C-alpha cells in the first residue's frame, strides 16, 4: 500500500498507509507524485495546535472569529490530517471527460504529501518542460508575496526592506526588485537565508539579533528610511524595527500570520511620530483591494506566469530536499523544531536530488 504523511498528534508526524483503489470520476485524473512541499506558516500553527481554528471558526458573514459548534469537526484532525501543501507529479490515468490533460504530462497541484493524488483536472496546473519542480511548489507562497508587493504599492525607484526570509520573504524580495525597487534590504537572523536572498539580488542583508536594523535602513537611505517594508516574520520585535526603519509616511505590508504579541511593541516611539501606514495583506481575502480589476484568480495566474517563465529563482529556496521515507522526521525537524536549518522543505518521492 502507498503511504502518506499524517499529523498523528500535535508536533508529531508519521508515514501511514492508505487505500489506493479509488475509481476516478469522468472529470478526474490520477497522478503519481514525484516531489512535494509543506506550508511552513499557517500549516505549522495547526501542527503545533496553536491555530485559532482549533477552537473557533472564521465566519465570512460576520468577518470575525466565532466559537466552533461543539459537534463541528476542526479543519485539521490529528490522526487523519495529511500534512503538506503542494506537489509535482505525472498523470497516470485520465477520466473520460478530461480533454485538457493527457497521460504522461507533468503537473502541479494542491495536496498533502502522499504517493498518489486523484483530483479534478480543473485543479491542476500544466508545467512547461523547462519549469523546475522547485519553482512549482513555490506557487502558494508566491500568492502572498505578490499580494504584499501590490498592497504596499511598490513603485519604480522605491526602496524596500523585507523582514523574514522564509519562502514568503525570499519571493517578496525578488518580486520587489521586479516591481522596480532601486534598493532591497533583507533582514533575518539566519545567515544562510540572508546569503540566499543576496545571491538572488538583494542589496543588503542584516541580522536583527546584532544589528540596529531600523537605524541601518535609515543610514542606507540618507536618513530618509525605506518607502516600503514587507513584514513576513509576524514577530513583534521585527515590527518595532520595521517602524524604526520606515520612511515618514511609508507603508508596511504585514503578511505573516501572527500570534498574540507578548511584548516588544512600543507605539510611543517611531510609530507615533512618523505617520506610518500598516496594511494587513492576504492574497485570498476577497474582494481584493484593487477589485474588480484584481482578484485572487488573477494573482494566481500572475504568479504562475512568473514562476513558469523563470523570472523568479526558487532553486535555493527549496532547502533541504529529503527522501519521502524520511519526511516525517524531516517535517518535525525542519518545519517545527529547527526552522533555522531550512527555508522551505522539499520532499522527493523519486529518490533523486536529495540534499542535506
């Protein structure tokens, strides 16, 4: 029997077997998965049992979190929940009504990390032959990176800083440059992540554990500060430094999924004096700030075009890459316990291309 990566308890993963005898519907295809990757942000909160969705639900009508009905099942049930976010694979079977895909084609889609996937063909993205699987599995974080760049209104010649260099921050830094930023600084305590961003085109990299980042951003810009800050870490100390390094009247796009701040914020300092704007940016919240011209569908299409064309370099963002057989231990280690040892975890089901 094939295996899938399951969250069996808070902060505990395991490879467990599943039945693979599902008959596909006329509109579906079956895929043999070759590579996959988890989501390091919101999925991690669920894995740790810290998500607000554990006890509450977000009500789209009230636009507020409300208590979950006692009989309602949480969105992530331990023992059943297939960990993972995206995959790349090859179509092995198609339904009778599927006309836009063929057996043998390479595709990308959403699923937990497992050996096979059955899904409606409308859920798939066809991959050009030249497209790297690492670019494909960056599709989801790219949505939120692009949304932040757009919501912050990055314009030609702007100076930009990106706080937090997981996949989101790495992609946002490259997108800011594509949008015309004349200066891009990246901030993260992990040296390897800063080096990856610098090799991808960032101008300066700072360690917030030793550097007065806000002051250095002012120093780099002739005391003005940066026009835009994209804050992906959801850390209160990072936000404080972002406010310190932001130009008067500048904009912070806050895209990290924060938990309750326990200290580190002092709104009586730069925030009070410098007319800062904070935009809480989320790609899939509708209507889009630029509705009706832009919506989540258009953001997705724009991201796929950027990734498929090679306009964004994702090769070093997917690190490390581990064999499927080691994915449970790797998830616990690289996603949960030691995120400093990774950027975005990759899983190979082919036995090829694995890295430390």
